[in-house]
């Protein structure tokens, strides 16, 4: 039996890609899919053949965010502030066309409320570390390692408590958004994550830090990887038969002030007996970088094709790039800039599939780390194990199965 799904997507590169992959999987099983997202997602969504709607109402933000605090900024401007407006827009879209189920990014709280108001089964999709703190797991944005001692568990529990306490400061705004949709108030912010039928974590369960237990609606479904639709075709610059190591350098597709770190990385590889390709992405298309003879600069390239020909990946630590690298069995050097990247880097280090350096690392430090990844076999061995793990996790399209189940 086929169903009609509405997908509410955050729209940024790290979020739109996984939701488009999810939508393609649903369509391949015969289901109808349409999107609601921010306006700049229209072109890629429509190019993929899906109907698109965007937000119409203007959000109203609260005055309580502390300047300079990233979590406060996110709560005010990204999570709770837009909830009432996006909830009303999502409700309108649910009423406009038949809707059997809603798949929404976990950051779009308004869409969650709209599904509850319209009695539509709802699944939250986390394309990276869960926004809902999980028992015994460091909260997203903390960059903390997996707790191994009682003292470390105390640190993690304190970080999770602080994270939830900050979000609970916006509970009045959340309940105001609920009231605008004729919903009863919540007693705690975690009800946002626990009331929906599913919270789907699009991450390898073996790569993530194991929580003490999973809430009843939480499932790991493996990473949602698909080919980028904006990458230019790949023409290999390397000769067949060469035994020189090769690297892919790929930092963020959005601007994170990565130019200097990228140039230092390119310079470092210039002094190593190897070859490399650096994909610059849309954020650096106007930037001039200088490359030695053994590094090729490209505006973009299909990473799956490049990864078939390289020995390792140097990256900022976006979950998509890291998961794709591991799906090819490639070790990583991660230089996290912000967001969830320190969390992903901590997992790379803990699982033994790579090394971490700060983004301001010197060229000599970068060259030494790359040399270790080439010479020390344990990184490659661990990464190749994840290649098989990820293939097994995603083979059965578990997202489709979970969504069909909640609608039935």
C-alpha cells in the first residue's frame, strides 16, 4: 500500500541531503513525497522531482538569549523562535494535500507540533548526533568523549543537564506555540522528542557512543548517503598503477572561515610524498588558493567517485563526509570548526578510524598526522570494518520500514 508523506527539512546542506535521500527511498517504494523547507531548498528539491512549499509566516523571537552563547542563539533563532510560525505553515500544508505521515528534521519543532495538532503520525529525523540527549551519551555540541570512568560520567551527566536546562528556558515559548495550534502545554521540553512515534537517528549505531538505553521511540537507521546533485563530473588526474598515497581534502560546503586551515593543509601535503585533490565547495568559489604540484584544486567533485581512488580523507568533520568516508573504508584526519563537528571528531578518535587536530594546527602537525594515517595500519583496519558495518545497516532501507510501520 502506498502512502503520502510530507517531509519538513531544515534545508542546509548537511540536512537537505539526508532528507532528499529519505524521500528518494520512500518514492522508490511507491510512496508519494512532498517537501516544506526554507526557500533556498526549492531548486534541489524540485530538481529531484518533488513538490515544494516554503515557509510563509514570519517568526517572532524571544528576548532572553544571551549574546555569544551558541545554544542560546540556536534556541531563540532556530529551534523555538520559529516554532509557532512554522507550525502554522506545516499545518496548512498538511491540510492542503492528503498526508498520511510527516518526516521532519528534529530541529523543526513547529512541524512536530503541527503533526500532533492534525493527528498525523510523525517521525523525527536526526542527520547527526541526536538533538535529544540520550542517557549516558554526551550531548550534541559538547565535544565530550565517551565516558569511561565514574568521574567522566559525572561530567557527561552535568553537560546533559545543562543542555536540557537551557532548552527548558524556552518552555514558555514552546507552550505559546502549542497554544496557537490548540494543543495543551508541555511540562518539559523533552516531550517534544518523546511524544512523536519515532526519533530516527541517521547515524551508524556502531560509530555513535552507545547510550545507557534508548527511549522507546528511538531507532538507529544508519547514515542516509546519496550523491550530491551539484558536484561536477570527476575526471581522475592520477595515473593508473601509481602506488603513491592519495588524499581527498574536503572542508565545509558552507562558510566556516576555513580558508586559512585549507591552505595550511594543502601546504602540508605539498611536503609529503603523496597526491591529493581538494574540493572547495560553494563557500570558497571566489577564494584564491595556491597549490603545489601534487595537489589538485576543484570547485566540486562527486565524493563517492573520488573516494574510490584515495587512501584517506582530511575533513572538517561533517557527519555526511565522515560517514561517506567510512562507507568507503577510509581513515580520516578531522579538523573540527564548530557545530556538531567536535562531537563527530570525538567518535572518529574513539573508534580508532582517524586522528583529530584543531583547525589552527601548524603545517608540520598536519603533515605528521597524515603520515601516521598512511604508515600506521590500525586506522585503515578500523575504517574497513566500518565499511562493512555501514553497508549492512543501510541495506534494508530501515527508514522506509519505520515510516510505513507508524502510518499503518
